[in-house]
């Protein structure tokens, strides 16, 4: 056998061994791969295709390619600029509020008084988690009722002498710092809904900090805020970073709370990117433009996702 | 080198999964496994196909307080007709949810049971929530994933969306043959709405006339003019618990339409080919609506807030009347019976012309071209529409008014009299053109956006209607 023939024979042997070694795992993974392909990757590719057309469900059969017109419309539309700004504000403000409240709650609940853990922390912890476990539909209906013109909040305000009901989710005139009242109300609901997640993650991180570090810091005179700032915060920072990042991503593309609370109204005051995609695609039935909005959101979120994966790998390598 | 043969399996090895990991399967083993999986999948499909079909069951209790269904024979229930129907088929019908859900479900169950007894054919109703009905119909009309019969609106655009494959069936020949009784007994506005290019695509079963519903404990009488409305509304606002004198009904575009009619102007030209939004009367109407909202005679919240409970505010007493709403008496009997004795109806307050004007629209039962049960569906519609008592029971249970004058004669409810009177001269709520669907899409189609800006913003009125005119003209240009 010549060296070439021997080399070819060895290659075939290696291939057969590889197939034998990996055959079963590949076979078992195949169904999931097919499902992912069919229900995730193929629809994404089709969305890209649709985004380059003027497809409308109101005029079936008249679809034609329009190149990047839909993307140009996104970039130049004043309507979309407003929605993008509202989306950023809604995401950043609700996540920031959730983070602050969640960390505060976790620190308070895991703190010790005279060497003993806080009494009733299990019950309080359970109550704190209630917004997290409530489905968004339930949360939205509850807050719609609470915020309504004849709801309990206005009832309390009336008893305090406020004669006119405050339409927290329907006021088109009142603005605070240039932002409509309904958007602030929605941000408040977002904070309420999101802070338990921060509480959970932070509480878990806090319990992993060795008590000796706090004792050492106390010996050096760092107590209270200084202990938190220079000992606790640096140690829980990696967990906080991941949590903030994930919540931001969810808020940027999500539509559940805004859609259920206000539907994007009144007058678009609470309209965010996710709701706008739904309105364009499923109310206006302009699926070409709707697909472009979805693809644009995907492209904006992708770098963040890549950054997150790389950071996670670096952190794991560091451990 | 040779392939390593799998080791002989030890006793009880079937209880261990170690062999899965350590054994290297041969090609024969892989093929055998794939064959087993394939046979299993095929067997599952066969078993599923053999399983009996499950049909959803509607409550079987008869609706209370409704007249008993007529048991008189109808042409389609004759023996010969029954013999031509396939009793194994099920006629699926989508109907929007109106009024009290339980009342409606009970009435539909009674109708389905009666038809089954008469013909042996099963009818299955599915209720659609109004909040999502538009999207559901639009998506269904695009894909063809439709029932056999639908409670239809926007008929012209459905014909386009059907692409000649699954659109509404042309019923003209059946109507001419008398299958649905005397066609001229259907009110003219409804006949016109169901007829596109000389062909009839639906059988009208209800007409949604918008008029005035007030509470006697709030409004001393029905305001005859818009000036009366304002002066009486000011008095209503003095009553405890009142937030606004009136509320609106349905979408912002409907309230805007009402306002325009009070000033004798409409959205489109009479031939529906051009926008009429540059008519100066619109600015007058818009300023009037905004002014009355500021004075809390009208409720801006009921239009700009998508989650506002319009009828609920009437029942709870935070508002004194519904301006331009549909019939509410049967819904009230179900959800707020304590308010029923206080309810009174009337014509919409007249504007400068001195004539009360309003709008209304009918809904039709349409059969879809891709239905596998067209004959059974047609038989059902013929049976239902020619049985005045059965039709009346459906209208009562859905808190709607019939488009059939024979059925209207059965209605002795005093509350409905004003609606029948108003219905004699109504404008169509939904314009009979393909472009209408896109114009009034909720929540952010151009007409609804325009209405929201009138009610809820401080934008210049001329600018609002000018922007609306441009948007409407663009849509008309896309749909010649």
C-alpha cells in the first residue's frame, strides 16, 4: 500500500471512529436542532426577507421587494424616534428602579441585628416575591384597577382632598420632567414587577460573602454605608451586572406590561418598540415594515448579547 | 484494525443506562432504532386519526326570559332538504361576543340544538372577543384558516383578502330563489351594505344603530339639541360621584363620526372616493368636541384610554349617559339589573341642521368559499333567518337590534323604539370600500389617531384634520 493509499485509509478509519463516537449524541440532539431550525432560525430568516418587501395582509398577493425602504423609514420616522426614546427611558428607568429597590430589600433582609438574622425574613421574602410570580396579565389588570379614575388610589387621594381624579394611565396633558404621567406610571409598575428578581439574585450573592470580610472591615472602622460600598458592592457587582443586563434586554424587546397596561396609549405616550412592532404587524397588518422593526431590534440587541456571553466566559475563566 | 464488537449484556443490564454511553452502536443497530422510531410515529398518527373527534360543547340550558323558538316548519327543514344535508358535518361559526356572555352562550346553544333536531347537522359556535376580533379576522382572511360561517364586518376588504379562494360566498342566486325569504324585508341600509357590485355576500342579522342612552336619575329628559346637551350636562355634573356627564361608545373614530354628523359633515365624499376632512365644518366639530370634553360634558378618557370601561362607567353612576352608543338594555339586565329601571333612550341630539343624525352598521352572516360544509351552512342561515322568533331570541341574547323588519316587529321593548327611529336615517359606520379597513384600524390607524388628538391633545385643530386628510388620501390612493 502506498503512502497515499495508507493516508486515505487512515482518514476513512478516523471518520468511521468519529461517527461511531458521536453518532448517538448527534442522533439524540437532532430533534431539538430540527425544532430550533424550524421555529427559530427559519422564521428569523423569513423575517429578514419580509423586511425587504412591502408585504401587507390587507393586500395579499401584491407583495414586492422594496430594498431597504423599510429601514430608511425607521431611521427617518419622527413617530419611531419618539417610540425609541420612550423605549430607552422605560427600560433604563424601570431597571434602575428595580435594581435599587431589589438590592436595598436584599441587604435589609439579609442583615443581622445584634448577631441575629432579621425576624420574619422568610415571610417578608415571600411577600417580596409576589410580584415576580404573578403573571404579567394579572399584574396589569390589578394596576389598571388601582390606577383607574374610580380606583382605590384615587379614593385615597379624594379622602386627602384631591377633588379631581388623576388618570395615571390616561392623562394626556400632565408631564413630569417632560415625560407624560402615564409613562411614569408604567415605569412604576415595571419597577414593582422587576425588583423581586433583583432581590432574589442579590440575596443569593450576599449570602455567599464570608462574614469574616465584614468583621475585618468593621475592625478597620468601615461600617454601614462604607462597608456596603467597599466590601459588599464589589463582591456582588458581577451578579448585579448580569441581572441588570438581562433585565435591560427583556425590557427593550418586551411588550407584555406596556401592551396590557395601556396598549401603547394614550396618544402613544407609553408606546415602546415591542408594542409598536405588534401594532404595525398585527393591527395595521403592514408585515413588511413590522418585520423590519423586529430585525432592527434584533440587530441592536445582538452586540449586547455577544458582549454578555464573552463577559460570562471571562468571569468563568477567572474562577 | 477491526470494529470493537459490543460487549455481551449482563443480566439486568436493561436497568442500567451505562451501555448507552459505553457501547458503540453498529450501523445495523442505528438502522434498527430508526425503524422502530419511524414505525412508532406512523402508528401514533394512525391511532390519532382513528380517535373520535371532540366537539366543544356549549351550555345546554335555554336562555331565561326569551321567547320560545318557533317550531313551525321552514323550507330548509323539510324532509327532502334534510335528506340532502350531510349530518356528519359540523358547521363552525365565529361570532363576536356581545352583551352578557352567558346569555349569548345559552341562546346559541338553544339555536344549535334546535337546528340539530330539525336537520341532524351539528352547529358549533365560537365567540370572539371584540378587542381582538379585527386582528383575528384579518389574520384568518389572509391564511384561509376560517370557520364555515362568520359574523362579518368590513365586507369589501374580506372579498379582496379572500383572493377568490376563501372569501365570502356569493349568495345572490340563493336569495333570488327565495331560500332566505323576502329579501326586501331586510332594512335598506343593511341590504346595501351586504351588496358589493350587485352581488350579495352576507345575510344581515343585526344592525348596530348608535343613539342616546341616559339615566333618569341624572338627565331629567333626553336632550333634543347639542345646546340642550351642554346645559343639561352642566346640571348633571353637580350630582355626587359624577366624573363626566356622558361617556362615549366603541372606538375614538366612532365618537368623532358622531361629532362630525352633529355638524353635518362626514369623513369621505358621498362616493367614498376622496377625503372630506378639509371641510371647515370638521374644525367646528372638533372644537366643539374638545370644548365639551374640557367642560366634562364629554369624557375624553373614554376615548384616549384604551382600558376605560365605557358602559361600566354608565352602570356605576360615574357618568349620566352614553352619547352615540348601541342598545344596552339586554346587557344591563345581565350585568347591572339595578340600573335597568333608570334607563331611557332617545335620538342623538340634533346639531345646527335641526335633524338628529347618527351612524350605524350591520353585520352579516357570510359563508366562506373554502368551507367543506357550504350546503349545510346555507341551510342553517336560511333556517335561522326565516325563523323570526329564533332570530329575535338571538338578537335579544346579544343585546342587538335585528336588520330584519319582521323580527323588529316582535320587539315590544320600549327602550329600543328610539333606536329603530334613529335607524331610519343612519349613515354607515363602516364605509363600503376596501380601504376602510386600513383607515379605521385600532388603535393607531389614521382616523383613530385623529380622534385621539382631537380629544386628548392641544394640537391645532386645522393641523389635526389636515394630517388626517393626507393619511386618508394616501390610503385611498393605495386602494383604487
